[in-house]
């Protein structure tokens, strides 16, 4: 039985005496040695087990060595291929080397020491080739499932990888999808992605924001109306139901729709049939429903803002979008993307963000999520001359929101909050109208926070680092930069 932990060398020759000699000499190499008396027999061996190195004679009946190794190169490209040859056929061997069929050759009669060295080199090469192949497959697999960009989304955080997977799995179905997530997290982007990846991609995508349309006009917006149906209805008008036929209808903020209209919507979803306002004629359409809300659906149901039966009808597939502050390094990637985009639209050139600006972007809570980040970067692009976007510009655009966000910082950063509160009592927060040189920099806030944390933790750097949510080496480095003696 083959030892799976050992490499495998296969010798091929039509002379049994040569095979016995090769097998005896190669026994000094740490590998399993196999033999074959013909090209056909060698191919059968390769089909049965993986061969790391194959050494074949050239002159054999029925199938010569070059023909054999050419087939081996196709069916097992990782196998290192060597020929045994005499000087009279070197042109043939060199052509095989140049064409990639073989890696090298050995002369007949061979030198035993040279044979052993050659086999060991071939096994080392095979290990390198195998590792490279494994790495390539791993990268391919990683790229297949790990996406840095996806259908309008930017980011490769774990929460977003899960979202991408949910979208890909749900898109081919015709089932209704219910998307939850805070405002500005990209619910409409997700709905558009589902539509683009679905069988309905060539059909229309119609979006309605239920929170932006007055309740008295919502029924007409969804179902349409006929001329004279109400004051101002001067002509027939198709609603979203008619316009989305054959495609997808996205109902954003579904919980803001009038509860009485939700009953009509429920019947429409169940039957696909509706009547325009003022019309007695029933129409039937084929629509996939995608809905979204920034509220907890169960809370909306408890508050009688959302019909429970409508929710269950719409919530066949659930997709939850994370808040921006749950997406880790995605925040900086998004900021860089927006900076690049707005640099072009505003016809400016920026190299990126300063170190402190990047730290602020990462640590800020972003209550308005991606939409807020996009707007802040846009305004910072306009208000800055570059080449770097500074933290002062970011703070200036955030204005009063900056103080509110600091007060909402997670418990792991309590020392930072405390430090900011102390400074706020002495220094007014900057606003878009007045940015003066007297503003306390984030570097000073950071220094104050770290010193306070170390003091509260009784000079225990490791404990202070844990409370601040950073590594101890980071604190040691910061303290050395400030030329403060390290504390035990």
C-alpha cells in the first residue's frame, strides 16, 4: 500500500534490467519508487495514484518517451517529467524541453550520484509547484467568495461578505425579500443588486419611498389612477404596479405606509391583481417584491405601524445590512472611494487622508452610515485644498455631530470619551463657520485619553490597552513618542 506521506517517483523503461537498476539506486531517495514497462502501463499508474516525478526512457515500442510525457503534461501538469536519453537523440530532447513537455534529462548510461541529485532536485521542484498550485487555488477560492466590491457595494468585511452571499443566493429566486438596516446603510443598493442578479434583470426596477410620499397620494403612486378619479387627476396615470410589470418593485420604509393601504397591498401581493384608483377594471401583473425598513419590524408590528400578515408575506427571505460602524476597515475603503470619486467631479487632486483624519474616520460612530460618510467626504473635498484631507477638515464638516458621536463611543473607549468631555468643557467645538487655531487637536485628545487610562489602570499598560481596545505595543510606542518614561 502506498505511503501517502511520501513522494512518488515512477520509472518507465521497456528493459526490466534497467528498471531494477534504477529502482535499486533510487531507494536511497526518501520516496516511494514505482516502475512501468511501457507508456501505456505508466499512464495506468498515473490514473491510479499521484506521481510526483516520472523518469522515462525515450526509445520504447508503441509509445515513445516524448509521447508519454506529453500526455502526462496534460493530465498531471504538476508531475515533474524527466527523460533518459542517449547523445544521438539530443535534438528531440531539447525540442521537448522547449515545448514544456519535460523538465530535464539524464544521459544513458547514467552516473549514480548524478541520478540521485537529479531526483532530489526534481522532488524539491515538485514541492514548489504543488505549493504554487495550492496557493493559486486558494486565491481563486478566496476571490470567488471574498469580494472587495460587489454590485455597487464597497468593502470586504465579514458582515458584508455575509450580505453579498445572501444577495447572491436569493437573487435567482422569485421569492419576496425583506431588507432591514439603519438609514443610509445601502438598502436600495442591495435591492438593485438583487434585481440585477435575478432572472428579471432585463425588466424594470421601480423604487418607492413610502416615507416620502403623502399618505393620500400613496395608493395612486402604487396602483395608478384614471382621469377624474380625484381632484387633480387630469389624465390616466400608471402606478408603480404597472410600471414594474415583469420586473421588481422596491418598497422602501414599508412601515411608514398607511395601515389601511397595507391591506390592499397584501391582497395585491397575494393575487398579483389590482385596480387603479377610480377604475373598476382589474389588472394583473407579474412582480417580485423587495421591501425594506430602518425600524425593527417586530416593534413596528407591536406599535400597529406594520401589519403582521403583510410582514410575513414580504419576509420570505431576510437580509440584514450592518451599520457602518460594524464594518471595520470598510470605513476607510469607502472614504477613499468617495474621495477618488469626488476629486474627479470637483476637479481636484488629493493624495488621501492624513493619519489623524484616517483615525478619526475609523473611530467615528457614523450615525448616518454610508450616506453620511459620503456627504462628509464630498464636503471635505470641496472645502480642502489638499493634498491630504486633514482631521480638522473632517471635524469641521461634522460640526456638532462630532461631540454627539464622541459621547456615544463604545465602553472600550471610555477614556477617550472622558478626555473629550474634559476638553469640551474648556474649548468650544468647531463648526463650519469658525475653525480657529486654538482648537485642541485629536493628537492631544488621544494623548490625554491614554495618559488618563494608564493612570486609572494604576500604570498597568496592558490593562489600559485592553480598556482602550488597542494593543499594548501601540501604547508603548505612543508613550515613547511623547518622551514619557515607560511605566511598568
